[in-house]
């Protein structure tokens, strides 16, 4: 079995040439990067503002982003994560021998798992009936009723952890590529910062919950999720920046470099 490579096929120098098939392919995965990045950055804001609009109340936050599954913003939450998951699964599908493809595939499957295996219903009291019991408690999803509330939440958090760690590794991979091709040392530092922010956010979720370190209505879980999702969004939005350069008149995408190329197999 061939080990995945850290190099990817070089992008065309000029993304304005619509007759070049390589340009069309490059634009497709740059559009995926841009779309995923925008969803990651906007999702926490849309959930808060949207719920305030539908409930006609003040601006409040939930105990976690996943808790919005049980609010009027459920459809937005599910749709956003589902779209993100399927985009990640299909990202660089034409280059299946790269780490980018396998890491994004893993992250995509994990975030889809976050959607289909909901977290526990928020604000449950100690004696409240859990999903999986009869009669069925209010607010349970079919899979919660089938597997039980706690097992479903366990799968949910495992998927969330895999997703966050996968996107952190991808951020470091983006940083490696920026640094290795000497295209933008500053961008490499930003990508590394995004990766470390995601790892720090995951660590804060565990540490903050042990210390009960809530800030106003912001729980450690909510803060950790928002920081990691925002860092993920920034990382992917910045990696898609060449798409915007190609769309602007007189602007060209950054030239491909040797570090972006897949080396041909040696002749036998």
C-alpha cells in the first residue's frame, strides 16, 4: 500500500484561463475551501442571532454549539454541519493519495457523525427520564431513543474530538506547505496558530469543565467549540484565497511551487 504524500498537484499560475481544465479543477477545490471556511466562521453568529430572532428574546448562548440541535435553529445547525461534512468528504477526491484527502475525509465523516448522533438534551434534571426509556421522553431523536441518550452522546463527543483533531492536523499541513514553498511565511504562521488554537480549545473543554470555569453564560464547552470552529474556518478560508485572486481583474494566484507537486514514481 502506497503511503499518502504531503504534496499535491500544482495549481495553474493563472486562474483566469477558463479554457484550461486544470484551472477548472483548481477552482472547484478552492471553492470548497472558501465555502467550508465561511460556514465555520459564520455558524456561531448565525445560531445566536437566528435564535434571538425566532424566539423574539434577548441574545443568549447555549451550553454548547451542539445544544442548538434542540432549539428553533436545529435545521440551520444540521444543514451547516452536513454541508461542511460532505464538502470535506469530497475535498481533493481527485488526489486520493494525499494526506489532505484522507484527513479531510476523516474530518468529514466525523462531523457528519456529530449531526446524526446528537448530544444529550440540555438542562435535564437528575431524575428526568432519558431517551431510550418507555414512554418516550419529549425531544428525543430516533437514534437517541434506539441507542439510549448517554451512548448516543458518547458517540457524539468522540466524533467531535476526531473532527477537531483532524482539522488541527490539516492546519499544520497547510502551514508546512506554505513554509516549504517559501510562498508566505506569514501565512504559515497563521496556519500554525489556527492549529494550536484548535488543540488549545480541545484541552480547554476538558480543563474548564473540571474547574467549572464558566464566563457569564459561556461554558468551557461552548467557548472551546466556538474557538476551534472559528480557527478552522479562518484556516480554510485563507487556503482558498487564491480563488478570490483569480476572480479579481489583474490579479493572479500565487505561482505553484515545487513543494506543491506530486513527484512522479521512479522508473523500474
